[in-house]
């Protein structure tokens, strides 16, 4: 027996008995009836394929369309939310974006601000200039006359406003001065005067004259402030001709040849650093500091020997003083029967050695911090030898400590007593 492929309804069986087929047919029709019933119920809730609806039959469509504009609506620029002030904008104003992201109207000149144009961008400017001056690389004759009042020449960057200008500082009809100025912002008339030529023909520098390589002056130059040199200041002849080099100082109200003078004279033994320097002055004051000479400089040996006519040198004095400073060791732990090797650093065999015992814990009447001087020798007491034997050389102080340790007077009663080595530390002093 087989079934239908979709709803699995039993199919007639040709080989079966008619009675059996009758019951099978009843079962099949029940399944067909159920399938048709479900189909009719499902189709009953559907619309026809070609059906229509009125707008008011669609939920929310009317209210949604009311919030929409007509397809043929025309906009004005002022209707845009990001555009401000369109109704108040003057004729020929342009639209520009502001820092807040919105757009407003302003004149084209105010939008562009300060700006530059090349000569080629200005109609007729090139022809107008060529009619008066030759192009770059050419030459001109005659006199270039600049304006009437405060004429000037500008050399700089037209974008940043930095550069130089040369300007006559007085109006027409007076000689005035020719001033050289540096500008960091010519748009705001920010200029710094550097130097000028006065009516007397002298060059004057407002701040500093910096000569990075060389400066040759045939006559007098007047400096109102300071002369700054990054290299050497050479005074005198450098052409092989012997002579005198000098510097004059003028300080008095009365005009004099000089108030103070420094002179370098040539001599038969002239050479680098061998000329004779003369200072012509009333008093020579050295700011309270030392005047140091490298001639006849004393060594440490000279200082130790007291050699006459030797100028003390700081390094030599330090060495000489160091030779006189005693050596003091740190506190050494005492081990009975042990040995201490201590480097003294004096550079020679000490002339004298002293031993100190420092109390670090109360013992035999001594308190913490008490210092007892101990002879550099063995002490006999109660059938034992106490103390140490020092051996010295140019490098070390070697102490061999007795196996019995150290004996000393009891601080309380004065009787002989044996110290507890654990309660004491040993300090060595060595003298040159």
C-alpha cells in the first residue's frame, strides 16, 4: 500500500479485497476533508490579488503624509537651519562658514581678510611698473626718489610681514637720519631699530655690533651700548710692523687724552704671551678677588719646605695640607687573637700612631660613648698578656690582638680588669 506524496493520504491497493478498500477509502476522505477545511479557513482571511484600499483604511498613513511637504515645494536659502541672517544680508554679500559650523553673510573683503596677490593677478599692474622701473636683472640710471615724507625701502616676506626696512626718520625739508629697522610684523607697524647714519655721517648701533669673523675699522666708530664679539679682539698691527697697542678709557666730564690706559709694548723677546703689559691708572682694584700669576708657582714640596718667592698654587697647597692631616679609621670590630689590617693613605710611614677603644655597650664601669686610650703594646696582668702590637709601613697599619683581649682599670673602682671585647670598638689614628 502507498500514500500520496504531499498529505500522506492512503492510496487504493489493486490487489486488496474490496471490503478492505472501502474502509481505506473512508479514512482517505476524512483526511481530504480536513485538508480542504484548513485551506478554506486560511483563504477566507486573505484579500483578492487585485484589491485596493482607501488612504484612511491604512493605519497611520494620513498623519504621516501630513508631516511631509509637497513634491513641488521651492526652498529659500534662509529656510536652512545652518544659515543665519539671510534676510538682513546686504546686497552683494557672500555666504561664509563660521567657526561654529553655521553659515552667515558678509562682504567678500572681510571674508578674505589681509591677503596678497601676485603682480600678474592685478590687471594692468605689470605694465604700470614696467613703464617706471626696469625688470629684475636690469639696471637704471639717474636718481630713485622715494616719496616726500618718511620715504622707505622694504626687504622682507610679504606673507609673514617679517623683514628689513630703511627709512628716513624726518619729514621733507630736514636732513634727519637714515635708520635700519627689523620688523617681526610690519602689518602692525612693529619695528626694531638696529642702526642709523646721522647727519654727522657717523654710523651708530642701537644695541650690539656682532663681528663673527672680523671687523676692520679705519677710523672712529661710536657704540651707544656694547660691542659683542664671538671671536678674538685683535688690537694693534698684524702686518709684521713693530709698534704699541693700547686701549684708552674715557670717564671724566673733562675731555682728556685718557683716564686709564692699557698698553702693550714690544720688546726684543716678544712672542706669544711675552709682551710687556702696562696699566696706567690711579688705583687697580680687583673686585676683592685674588690676582693669580702662573710665574714662580709653588709646588707641594716648595710649600712644605717654605721656599721663598714662590706663589702658592691651590693644588699644591691641597697636597701639602693633605700631607699634614692625620688619618682616622672607622670603628673596627675586635676579635681576640685576630688581626686588623688598616690602610692609612698617608703615602709614607706614619710618624706616630695612637689606639682608642670606644665603648659601645656598658662594661667594667664604662658607659656607651666613653673613649679609652690604649698603649700600642702588650700589658701583663694575672699571668696573661693583653693588648696588641702595631706594625706600620707606608701603606697599612697592622694590629695583632692578644688572644686574651684587652685589660684596663675598672672605671668604677680602679682595679685591674679584663674588658669584654664585644662591648668595644677599636679606632686607629696615624699622624704624618
